[in-house]
């Protein structure tokens, strides 16, 4: 699933609004172990089920950076594409907070609010999103972030039809 294609003006009208909620994503031990292998982060709390069961968490938990990394896929599901976009690049984060651990076997989803979209130079727009990752059945989110993206738009296609 992908978000809708919209004109630049229509996306700009969405500033301060929630613009998407992703589907639920399962974070099971297979995903956690794969992330550990990719990053080399084998801390026992993530990969040793027996030892992690003896902690206050009662089992393994996802890496915070795994949860953060899943934002990209969750965003692609729901965020609108601006008509004429040739490329979108991750520009970083102004703020990231890991608020709650994600226990193995949990399902998470992300909520996105468009907080700003400004033109940096002709054809290049900076989008600022507020992102919150929810854990199914939990009142406290797993993380909150202010995320920046650069959107490259062909100028002649950015205007409404």
C-alpha cells in the first residue's frame, strides 16, 4: 500500500494535521535477530531469550534503532506523494526519544503529522513530520520523533492541474 499522490498545494494545506497512520507491523524475534545481525548489536536484552526473561522486561525487546528504522516502511504506506516528485531523501531528525521498550511479539504502527513544508530552493522542499510509534495495547508510545525529509519536485509539475 502507498499513500495518495497529491498536488504540492494540497499537501501544504495539510500542515498541522495527521496525514497517516500505518498498518500494524509485527516485531518478532526473527526481525529482532535480523536487525542484530545487520548492525552487530547483540546485546542480550535483544537476542538471548533465556537471559532476557530474567530482566524486568520478562523477555527480549526490540532495539530502539530497529523501531526507528521501521518508520521508513510505515511512512511509505501512508504518506502522500507530491505530484512531480523525482526523489525523497531522509534528511535526519531534530529529536528522537525512545519512550517505551517494544517487547518481542508486539505489533507497532506509526502516526504522522505534517508539521511544516518549506521550499529550501527551487524544486527542493523540506518536510518536517512528527512521528509517534504506538505499541498495540499500550498507552505509552515506543518513540516520538521529529523527522526531516527532502522532497525533490520537478517545478513545472508541482502546481495544481
